[in-house]
C-alpha cells in the first residue's frame, strides 16, 4: 500500500467518524440497560424457566469470543439455497426428459439455469475482492471444499446451461445454420442434462462440507448430519418448484421426491438440533431458532400437502411454495446458527474443556491429542 | 498422500514440497517475563506497514487493542487477578518478590477470574471499531468475564484492582501475554484457502499473498484460534507473516527484536522447545506450579504451533481455545458423509421417477 493510499484511507476514516461514532455516553447507556436486562434474565432463570439447559460455567478473556465470526454475509446463506435448487432441478429435469414429461423438464432446466445465475451472483458478490473471483480457478485443492465446489459448480454450470439452451431450440428458424442448431440442440441438451444429473448430488452436498470444514463449533460438530439436511432440502425445494409449475399429470415423481426430501431434511435436522449437546443450542435459540422452527412447519406442511393435493392444482402449488419456503428458511437458520456459535466463547471453550477433562484421567499430561 | 498430511506430527515445509528446507522457525512467547510494554505491537505495525486499528479505551485493564485483527498482528492481553494472601504466606519468602511485605510478582492461585469484576464486565460489553471484519466485538455473555458481578456505575473505576464489594482488598496479579498467529503445523486457514493465496513458506510458517487473496473469507472461519481477519475497505485477509521478508534476509522478526525482556523469543523451533521445557522446569522448581506450555506439543490438535507460549493460567483466560483441533482432521470423514448423502439423493430422484416397480 502506498503512502497516498494510506493518507486517503485516513481522510476517509476522519470524515466518517462523526456519523459512524455513537454520541458520547451512548456506550455507557447501552451498557447500563444491558446490565438491567441481564439481571432480569438471571432472576427469571433462577425461577426455573430455562432449566432445560444448565448455565455453562467457563472462563474467558473478558467474555470475548475466541473465534472470529464468519465474515460471510447472507449472500452465502442464499447461495446454499440456490445452489441446492439448481442441483436438484437439473436432476428432476433429466428424469422428466427420460420419462417424457415435457413441462416438468422445461421447468427443471430453466429453474436450474436461473438458480445457477443467482448462485454465481451471490458467490461473487460476497467476495472481499469481487473482481478477483477468477483466482478461484488458479488451483484445485481437495482440502478446500470451496475450491472443490468451484470446480463442481463450473462443470455443472456448463452442462446445466447447455440443457437449458436446448429448451430454446423450438424458437430457432427451420433452415440454415440456426436450423442445424435447432436439430442438434435437443440431443445435446439430453446428454448435458444427464451430465448435470450426475453433478447435481455433489453440488447439493459439498456446501455442507464447506460449512463443516471450519472451526465454527455448531457447523463443525454437525458434519455427520448437514450433508443429509442439504440433500433433502435441495430435493424438497426443486420438487416444490415442479409442483408449482407442472400440470397434475406430470407431478407424480416430484410429489414422491418432495416427500422423501422433506423427510430426510426433517430427520437430519432433528439430529442437528438435539444430538450435539451444547453446540446444538444455537440451532434452537434466538432468531435462527425461530427461522428453523418456521422452516420445520413449512417443510412438514409442504410434504403433507404434496401427498394430499394430487387432484388440486392450487393445493399442489401451495404445497410446492411451502417446500421452497422451508428450504430457504432452513439454509438461513443453519447459516445464522453457525455465526451465533462462533460469537459466543461458551460454545468454543466448554466443549473443548470437557474434551480435555474426559482425557485427563487416563493421561496425566495435558498435551495428549486423542481423537 | 504422505502420512499425517492432514493431522498429526509433521514437519510442514518438506511436506509442502520444499527440498532442503531450512529448519522450521518460530516464536516462543514466555508470558512469565512479559511486562506489557506493547513494543511488539508497535514494532510489528511499523515494519509491516499495518494500518491503525482505532483509538479507544476498552476498559480491559491496559489492553486497548482488544484482540488480533487484520490491523493488529500482535496483541498484548492483560488479565487482572486477585491472589490469596494466605497462599502467599504459605509459600514463605517471596518468589521473584519485591521489597518488604510486597507480594511476589506472580505467585499463588487466582481465587476468582478477575480482580475487578465490575470493570471486567464493562470490558466485555465494549466493542471497538478496528477497521476490520469481524474485528473486536463485544462479548455476548459479559457475565462470563466476572461471575461475581457487582453494581457497576459506568465511571472509570475509582476502586483499586482487587477491591472486594465489602471494601476489603485482596492482592492481585497481572497476567500479560503477547498473542500472535500460531503458524500451525496443520493450519486451518491454509487448508481451506481456495485460491492458493495462503501458502507454507520454506521456514514452515503460513503467509497470505496479498496479490492473490480475493477476500472469500473462508480462512477466517477455518482458524481454530480466531487469528486471521478481513480488512474493511480492502476486503482481503491479513495476519502475521512471521516477518517473512526479514526471515529471508536472516533477520529476526520485528516483534522479537523489539521485545525488551525476551518474552518473545525467535529461533529454530526445536531449540525453542528445548528452551521452553527448561524454563518450565525452572518455574515449577521455584513453586510457580500454574506455569504450563501451550501449543508446544506436536501431538496436539493442530500438530503443534510454530508460535507457542508459556502461560500462567488456563488458555481460555488469555482468550485462547483450550483444545484447538484443525477442522481438516475430519475432512476425509466429511467427504465420505457427503458422498453417502449424494448417493442417497441420486437414488431418491431415480426412485421417484422410476418407482419401485410400479407407476402412479
């Protein structure tokens, strides 16, 4: 960084300060009110209202977080949804193509293309240096799920894009070079669609590894369940779009897939919310807890609706919308729960301390690192 | 893949492909002789041209830096703790003590976590604009800083450190520690970096290439110590380089050079580990039983740190994780689980379309 750049940064900071800084004494007032709220909470807690989760006793550096909270914005939570939607939509499109369901095929291909476009936007927009997005393509690195995902998404994008392009073949003229394209596109689209079918499952599940391959307690500990949540959630969302767009005569498969996806999502999510001890807690409390409760309601309602709405176009569409909404809420809830777990030192210190103490009796020195 | 590439004891530079790599270099930070002068913080900023991190009074003893951020690559932590007078009396003559009936410089076990609970709670609620993301944020649970909270009036404390609510005063000690990037044997940040911006140097350290980093932010979630951080306005991730430029010219890193008490020691890691073991033995010998090494063990969750510490209390008291594990340890298991989920999904779609022998 040159001296000139630093100078301009300094000026920026100076000009920002009056607006950016809170008024004098503001922090003290906030502190006092938080103290009052805090004491009120403690009294209620003693009253037994929160007896489910015992208050974790732990030591820390002035109560501050040990970890840095993920700097990803909600772009990434949105991508978790759109990436899964693109993946499962392509798979449905391939199935519909092979079993002669033209509307479902078109819906799947076009949904996949749109979700792919949104995914690309979200991923690049979240970078600190968006203009350097192509640096992702410098390396292929199996220890970085983001690198693996970049290559999966690129390969998937080419195929899903080609499959979607095939949908526009009927709009081309009958003759000439474009006429040739009109005849070639459908078989090419079918081949590309099958390739996208194969790349769909990795695309829908690698994002779970991406979240788990972090030090964020509630994401890392959920590593055995998140891939199933994401696979189920993606299947349910894409089935939901199919239920909204396709006629009743073509929706048989997406009804079955929607119910299966919702069941997988709900079952795996139940494990995430309840089987991981203290680090399950962020999934149940706060705003993200409310999001996930809403997600559960939407997904369950959508699955039931998909089962009973075989004769009603409107009810089918409503069920589909519920499945889509459930998937969106699930992704945002999981994203926020991870952030919350990194913010509070409790979720870092207490499980690690328990781990050390569990090891202590059989090994008398602290450094031992068992698994 | 070579053995222990993801987890376990390892010499990182040869593993990264260096032929004839120099010995692994690192820091041994002996907090028992740190005097909290912050010369390391200043020297680091000067040498590496690190931008300012904002001026503020955090109320965390003499710590107004707050933590390691993209704009603070060294951070001196201050912890105020009461010590029991009885324990000191039992110990006889003052260990490292001062004149007369003054308590020893560091001795005895802490009776609670902090000497002035009210100021600790105030500190925990205070965030700071550091020009980085996420930077230094307030603690979500201030009560964790001080279990025995008393009414805090919000003014700079007029009571002396160690003052109890009843007016009685305990003796107290200051713990000071200069924190830094650990340059792990298995570095979570390096493993997850999707651009190759983070790399392993021939000295076994971990450095970000600023011309490659595209600010994806993955390293920030990957670090089990909460070290690396994103600079606002710049968008890239920054952290300690262990003065890679100085090392290549056979010079000592700036912080170690500036440290007036040799609390920060720089050298070949093997030598530092021997020196640390000797220092620990000495401290235990003179009765400082709370001394322990942190990050020195190649068998720990990150394969040992390139920058390790001698601490006088539990790691979490200094804001360090008590048992950090590199997330990559579980990566093979995670890919396998994802594979199973992917197959489940493919099977579900296939069955949904083909049916189990019947069509609806």
